[in-house]
């Protein structure tokens, strides 16, 4: 079975540019999570969706970050304008809500470098 | 609030040594507990889980027992291999989809 698919795997862009990260969750999963991982701050939850609806975006760092989930099989995380401090690995994960104790399944991440 | 505390790394071991990575938690009620592993360049993968007190999760030679009396979920393996080198995350889940992760512990195993 296909896992969580993220694209691109690597992104290098200049400060001020718009960056869009994409995620396709596992088919049938109805919860989706965006995380950011850095050496300094570790793994941070940015936002999560249940049934395509944002539930908790308290981890989104600032207004430059936005996330959407237009349907059950696709989500985007957008940074506009990007800054060097946004450089990190961004992970998407999905899980099946409603069934107890279900784990999250992670994609391989997008490594973002802002120059 | 709910939280997870892991021992700081790196943990450095020789091949075939015994491994323990400590994890303690703070939570109301009866959370589920998880260990995830992250290999270089990859996302986190579920390693094992336990859903109630005294449950033992196990996978790939790793074990962890849910101890409510000590609020702990320590990860153990009797004989580590070089291929076990990775970052290990303890996590807590309580009735919601939002997991609380520890800060991760890096394990380095040398031949």
C-alpha cells in the first residue's frame, strides 16, 4: 500500500519567494498533520485537520504560513514570503480518526532550504 | 497538561550491548503510549505501542512496558545492531488525534 506521499523531497529557494509543500495522505485516513523538524526546536506540530477541517493551528508560527486541505486526498502547506529561519524538514502524517489508539503514518518529508 | 520527557542523547553503544531509553509522561486519565523511530533521511515510523497499564509493546526485538505506577514507558532491546542507529521518539496520545512527542533520543551503535 502506498504510504503518505510528500512533494517535493527537496526545495531550495531564495528568501521572499513563495513555497508550497504538498501531501497526499494514505487513502481512507481522515486526519492529517503537518510537522516541522529542526535541530534547535525538534519536532513541532504546526496544524492538523480532521475530515478536511482545520482543528488546531496553534502551532503555525505566523501569518506567513497557511495550510489547506481541499479534499480528503490532498493538502498543501504554503509559506509566503519565505525567510531563512523557515529552513527545516517538513513532515506530513495521516491517521484514521475514530478508531482508538491509531498511530500516525509519516511521509519522508520535504527538506526546505531558504537562502 | 500532557507531556513526555525523554532522556537526552546521544546514547552510544557497541554492537550487541543492552539498550534502555527512558521515557516518562504526565497525563490525566489513561493515555496510549508509543515509540517511533526515525532513520536518517526518513520520516518517523511507529515502532511499538501500548494502550493500557501493564501492556507490553514489542517489535523488532524492542520492548516497552506501560507502567502506570511510575508513569514510564522505557524502551529496551537486549542486543542492539548497527542498523538500530536512529532517533527514537516517545509519544503520548489521549483520546484525540494529536500526539504529544518527546524531544527524541539519538542512538549510535558502533561495530
